[in-house]
C-alpha cells in the first residue's frame, strides 16, 4: 500500500515565496540595463561612457554601502520613530535565508532610487561627486525614507491610517526625481543650455534608439517592481496553503499595464497639442511616467483609475518639463523630475480618488498622502542640498569648463565611446572622418600642386 507524501505546508510556502522574490529581484536588477540605455541615449556622444560608468558604479558602490550601513539605518529609523528600540546594523540580516533575500529585495529598490539622480546631472557632474552622493544616498538618505515608511516608522501610522505607497511611487521614484532636480539646480546648467537672455537651447541626445530600447527594458523590469512587491505567493492558515498577496496580484498586473499604456498616450497627446507633432522621446518618457504614477497604488486602484492616473502622469510630462526648463531654468538632462518626481507625487495623491474602497474617510486618506509626500520631499531636498552644496563649496561638484566642452568620456575616463567618429581607418581610407549617420565626411580637395 502506498503512503501519501507528507509535505509541511509552511516549508512549501516559504520555498515558493523565496523563489518568487528572487526572480522578481533579478528582474528589477535588469532595470539597470534600461536606465543605462535610456540615459546614454539622452546625453551627447562625448558623455556616453561617463554615463555608463556612473550606472555601473551606482550599483557596485551603492549595493555594498546599503549592505554595510543602509539596511541597518533603515531598521533603526523605523524602530525609533515607530516607538521601538534601536537596531544594530545587521539585525535585519539575522533571520537566515529569508533575511538575506529580504535584504537583496530592498537593495534593488534602493539602487533604483540612486541611479535616477545620474540622469539629471549628466554632462557636468564630477564622477567623484556623483559617487560620493551615491554613497550617502545608499547609506543614509534613502534608508531614512524607507525607515519612516516601509520600516514601520513615523509615516507608517500617520493620522492613524498611514502613508500609502505600495511599490515606491514616492519612496523610490519620487524621492529619486526630487533628488535629481535638486542636484541639477545646485550644479547649474550645462554650458550652452541657456542664452544670456534666459532663453533655453535644446541639446539633443545622441541616440533615440538607445533611449527607446532603455524605455522598453525598464517597462519589462517594472513588472518585477510592481507585481513583484506582491511578495508572498502562499500563506498558511490552519495548516492549509492559501493565497497570500497573490489574491490581489492580478489587479496589480492589470493596473500597471493600463497606466503604462495611457502614460505614452497622454504624453503623445500633450506633445501633439503643444507642437503639432508626436515627439518620440516624450512618448517614451510618458510611458515611464505612467508606470511611476501607478507604482504607489496598483493594488488598490480601479481599472478606470489606472487609465486616468496613467493618462494624467503622461500628459503632465511635457508641461512640467517645460516649466522646469523655461521657468525654473534647471537643466534636468533626462527629465527625471517630470518622469519620476512629479508623476510619483501625482500617483500617491490620487490614491483616495481612485481607490476601490477606503478604510477611512476621504479627507483623512488624502491628508496622510500629503503629509507623507511633504516629509519625504523635504528630507530629500535638504539632504541633497547639503551634500552637493558642500561639494560645490569645495570645488568638487562640477568638472571644469574645458573638460565639459571636451566631453566627460575623455576628461574623466580617457576613452572615446565612438572613436571612429573622431577619425581613423575605415573603408574610405586611412584617417578619413566618419559621420554618426554612417556616411563619410568628404575629404578636402587636394590640388595638383600639393
């Protein structure tokens, strides 16, 4: 007679949940390839290697710092502001395998916030300044935000309801966008970005292809970001397996997808209304803005709410970018504030307007969101001004005008991303310069006397 295989449902649930979290963590890590391509496409060809290097170092430096310092700071802030006792630096990592996986899941979110800043300060920030800021963001600035919110701190119970941010619409993206805008303001614009009368000059990026490729990679990874935050596939109740967060994972996937699509549509429509043309980069960034807008609330939003939030997040992009560019005169190279900052804030504030149901009154829910946004924004601005302001005072924030004109690839790294464009050997002959569109620059005419 056969005996049924006995399986402990607790072990099964833990194993499947850990596997799910690891898979989506790897998916979120792949978003760094998207950020690298998106930012590289939006900078000039002479700064591409610098932007790629910053993306590589964001992960490499940031993840180690978050391990050694940041995770502990987040736990300590959450415990202290939430009424508990202080934590040691590694107390969050003492829970065995699940603790390590939880740390890694938190780390990829932290590094997403960090890498957003690089797009705003592209083309003029010293590498050492950016790395220094990344170090402090991973060690203190971002962990304070997560400690106050996801770590059970002050904002987790604000006004008796708590600040609602499911997957980091403000905690990650809004914070990164606000930090980027602040850093860009402190650094000042790139040479040639503005005329003496204050009018703005367009400095186009070198590759729309890279920018769109990066956009689609980020959109793919966003399913890990949002859907992955529904981190528990199974739970155990009365000795039986039941669905954990996966009982609402379908709503998260649906609202994320709808907002993504409407973000691109909203930005395209706004660009068409403003200029009579559908701008490709606005469309790409609008898609991302739609994703950012829904990230705080995908688990509680109605289907029509997802459409509305995505459309508004996309439509505000050209308007906010123009305001930042022409009124504030801040040189936000990769539009990180309208994509990540204002779109993230908009989505968080939309929560009580589009929620399937509210456990508290509308006014209380909205007030909690306003308080959370204000506190996170205020802390981010103060911390970023302190870091970049200090670096600027020490003369370490920005490259020299000569290096900026030369390009950061050469001055900071000693390389050329496209060396053949500077002249070299090709099928047309030794030393013939090559255009970026693949055509040849005509050689100068040589007379018979020469």
